[in-house]
């Protein structure tokens, strides 16, 4: 289990959130939702130590996360990468083996087979020699999911994996997340689309400069919580329409 | 053609020309390798900065009579750390921090060198004089090349992942800062070595131009490094020939040759050449 306790992160002295505490359970897909700028990605980065935090602890199995980063696969938001880098799909997936290769070791046959298998899992086997710049947004996201497969981590964190991708890619990625869940891994997904929250996530964390609510999705995804974190208008649209289709 | 025969004849006769040729080749290889990482990491300006920032180190080394590499390395690393420090501790963007630090170092170096004028020749430091390389310099160059190749071979996957996806590298716990300063150290060594062939001002061209040429020609990082080193060697040898034949400064001769290679790749590269692209579009 991942536990975040009393985490405070501030940029230029303005706190993004103070004393935030969350936990993520294995064998579940946990969604993190919240409005733009609510601190979703910052929370993830603070947890991974990618951003310096003013206070708080983050543990995995009661040990500091900083000492077990290799057990966590992090799939960053796609936009941050230089897609003109001279690298093809297979070599990109192979970088997923780096965390578990020792210093001075390079991927060999075994690693290559794992990468090809992962590409088959995300239905991109025939693309292995493509440049990454030649892929669609959805294909690219599946490449990074394949890299996470190869990493064989206990915890997988995906930041906005479904932004700007096609329906098929989204379904393929969701299938992989469910496989991971069945294998008892901890899956954390930062998401901003509220429409599929109830079908995708077992647990849900609602964030707006702090935790608004967390727990099982059916308990947490309520009109009241959405009104608090987002706006009354949005929750009216989401929940009143939901009720209308019931009738 | 007669001048080429003269050049080859000179090579068989003159020890200084043989030393110059071998030095030019070795420097070509190392600047192609390191330059590939510099441009893939978007650090062209940083390469320029470090190469200028070693000047005070060179001056101090002359004054104290210590090893040139040592003096230059200290100032090169110092500049890299200062740039990192200013970027981190202020709202200024990285390129601004680079501009301030390297121009100050260069200015300081210029003054120090003119104070030490008797022992050295500023013109040669700035623009290179490969024909005056000593056998001792050649040995140092060879050692630096071995260090550069070892560094890249041993840390190949770390260099690849930090160049391609630095956040991923940090997320799995790689000490990316250590690697960054390691690469800056290597860059400084290459700079001081390349100082003999192309001079401080034009080193950045040897780092960037052959690597950029290679970038236009391939889609694989390992091939890019090989191609960059190859172009760099050709530019060095051909430039040396021009330098010897027409009595041009070796630095500008080598750099212009490299620029011609780049122009050809820019126009005709099957991957990104502007002519080829136009034809494909029609």
C-alpha cells in the first residue's frame, strides 16, 4: 500500500496543498480527479520526489518511496517529450528495462523479447521499427504503457493517459490496467474526464488544493463532492443527466 | 590535385604534420561523440558556454605552470555549476544564466591571458594552431579520447535515457545531476583538447555541426554518434589540408569544411533534406 502523510508542496511560497494525506491500495485502479491546477500532477510528483516537498512522507509497504523508486512505473503526460529524438518504438520500450539493469549493463536478448511481448500486448507489434514521431497520439501512449509493462513494477502511475487519444487506444490501455489489477498491482490514474469515472475506477480521490474526498468510487463520486471540488453547474450536468437516463 | 600530392608528400616528410593529422582525427572523433549528446540534450548553448569559460583556466594554468587540462577543467566545471546555481536560485531562464556566466568567464580569461602574454599566444588559443601541436599534446589528446569513449560506452543507457526522457530517469531514481556534471566534465576535457585544433571560439562548431549533420541523416542514436564522428574526422582532415596548403588558420578551415557537409545534408538528406521533402510533397 502507498501512504502519503501530511505532504505540503509549495511553488514560490504559494502552497499547492498543505498536509495532504492519501493512500492507494494494491489490486485496485484508483482515479485522481480535480479541476485544472488543483495539484493532481504535483501530488504525483511530490510522491515520487520529482518535486521537492516542504513536509510529509511517502511510503510503499511502510518503507520510504525514495528508496524503492524502481518498484514504481511512472507514465508521464505525453506532451513533455521531444518526439524528434532519434529512437524507434522498440528501443523506447526497451528503456523500461533500464531501472532493473545494473550499472554498465545494456539490454540483451531477454530484454528485447520482453519488449516485443509488451508491444504485442498493446497491439503495436508491427510498429517496432517505427520512429516515435511517426505514431498517432494513441499509439504513442500505448508505447509508454508497453514500457511500463516491461518495467514490471508493483505500482503504476499514469498521468492523464487518455488525453487526446482514440477510443481504441483508450480501450486497449484500460484492458492492460485491468490485467495489472488482476495481478495485484497498485494502479493510479490522474484523469480529468469525469464521464467514465464510475466505470474505470474502483477507488477515487477528488483533489482541489487538498483532498476533497477519497474512498470507493460509488461512495465518493457524489453530487456534493463534485460541487465542492468543481462547480455546481458541472455536478448538475453530470448527476441530473445521470438521473434522467435512469427514469 | 598537385596540392593534394604536396600535402601527402608533406605528411611523409614532416613530423609536425603527422602529429597535426593524428591530433585532428582524434579531436574529430571525440567532438563528434560528445557533440551528439550536446545537441540531443538541447545544450548547444551550454557547449558554447563551457568552451569559452575555460579561457581563464588556460590562463591560470600558463601563469602557474600547471597542466592545462587541470586549470581548464576546474573553470569549465565551475562555470557549469554557476550556471546551474543561477538558474535554480533565480527566476531567470537557463539561456540567460548561460549568457551571463560564460561572457564573464571569457572576459576574465581574456584579461588574464593578456597579462600572461609572454608565455602564450592568444590568437592560437582563440583560433587554433594544429600545426604547432607537440608530441606531448598528442599523447594527452589520445588519453582524453580514451576517457571520452569509456564514459560513453559505460554510461550509454544512462546518457540515452537522460537525453530522451529525463523525467523517466529521475522517476526510477537515476542520479541525473551526477550524470549531467559528468558530461560537463567530459565536455570540458574535449574543449581543452579541441582548443589545439580549432581554438576556443570555434569549438562549439565542432561539437554541433557534425552532430547536427548526422541528426539529419539517421533515426538511431548509436548511428548518429558514429556518423557525427566520421563527418568530424573528414572535416578535420580536409580542413587541415586547406590550412597547410593555403596557410589558413586551422580552426576556420576545419569548421567551414564541417559547415559544407552540413549544408549538403540539409539540402539532400533522404530523411529531412529540404529538396527531398519538396519532391516528396509534389
